[in-house]
């Protein structure tokens, strides 16, 4: 049962991404009752079956820790929700997990924006985790997105992109086709392996997943912090690409002269102040009134807050 003193309506918010899945249960006053965590649930990178398993594990853990209250609504903020076919796939999964429950499916950028601003639905969110994307919402309901094309076609500035570029720099250095870089040592070390040759064997022979490759990104960014030129160039390119995605959204919505928040969400921003600073400088050169900052609250809170707001609006 829910904890003593809590009161309905009870809602569940979920943030499903390329690295992890987080769930949160709130009571009617916005108080946290329980949360859960599981692995990646971006169906574009792990497949629909694995995504559903991660979603189920995360929400079951959250519901168990909250005492399994009767839910009034839920909101899933999902990475990979970019096109109509994505919506169809994710709607089938969500309805199978929580049948009959009013459930809103939204882009993970919206929950990042709502969480990042502490409750506002107006502004721009740039997400840089395993994948990357930028979305923007205006006060009159217009929407624009940029990037988010997946690891083969885009996702520039993402963890996967940074790691792939780092691996390429390391192999080029080892062959003598590129400048020497400490990445030839740092990347195998990050994977617990002795050499680039053994790392290459593991990546191919064990069919590394997108999140596994992306897990090497912190080693690239640490090498940049330590002054490695090749890693530094990769880091700066990532910041520029993420800023470009934000500016593409800002231009599409005509927000250049307006005041609004730009939320820099995801592990890449959270783990690398240099990317935050460079992206911020680039964005505000064109959108001078933009308030570019890291999130105030986590995206999963944004999802739960949207669910709570939907209940409140329907009860009026």
C-alpha cells in the first residue's frame, strides 16, 4: 500500500533512453512514492522486445517501491519517438504494459524540458546521451526537432558519436594514418582490455551494442580534459554539433529574439563542463536572450509531472 500520508491521484512517469530507463511514482501533491531503474529502452537501438523488457522492469520496480497504488495516469518520455512508425511500436508496448490506463507518449525531449525547467513546456531541450536530439516547443503549441536520426544517419554529439570518433582516431593513430593520441591506450583500458587489437576483436566478435560502444565516450572526454589534441577536437566538434541542433530548432520556430530556456540534458552534458560552456557560447551568440543551463530536475520527474497535470486538467 502507499505510504501513510500520501493521497491520490497517483501517477507514473517514465523516461526511456538509450542507456537507461527510469520510472517515478508521485502522489497527488507531487510527492515521490517510489522509483525504478532498468537498462536501455530505445527500440531503435535495442529492438522492441528488449525495450519492452526494460520498460516493464523499471515500472514494476517503481510500483513495488511505492506500494502499488492505483494509478490514474502515466506519461512515457521515450527516446526514438521520432516518426509515426515509432509511435505505433511504442504505443503497442505501452498499452501492453499498462492496459486501460490513460497514458501519454511523448518525445524524451519534452520530459527533459519539463524536468529541466521545473515544470515549463516552453523552450528548447538538447539531449546528449547514448543518442542525441534537440526539440523545441513554443507557447502557442508549435514544435520543431533536429537531429535524432539514429547512430547510422546522425546523432552527432552523442555518446555513440564521440566514442566512434575516438575509436577511429585511435585506429588511425595505431596505423600511422593519423596523429598519435593517448586514446590508443585509454580506450582499451576503459574496456578492461590490453590493446586496440583486442578491443577491436571484442567489438566485432561480441557484436557490441550501441550502448556498449557509447560507454567509451567518457574515456574520450577524459583524454580531452588531459590535453590530448585528437580527443579535444572530438569534444569540440560534439559541442558544436549539439549547439547547431539547438539553433536549427530555434530558427525553425523563430525564437532568436525571444527569452526562453535551453536545457542541456543527458550524460554527455552532465559529465563534461567544457561541452556545456562551448555549446552555451555558440547558442547565445544567435539567441541572445536564451537561458542555457543544465536541468533543474531530472527528465523522469518531468514525465511524472506531465501525468499529474493531465489528471488535474481532466478533473476541472
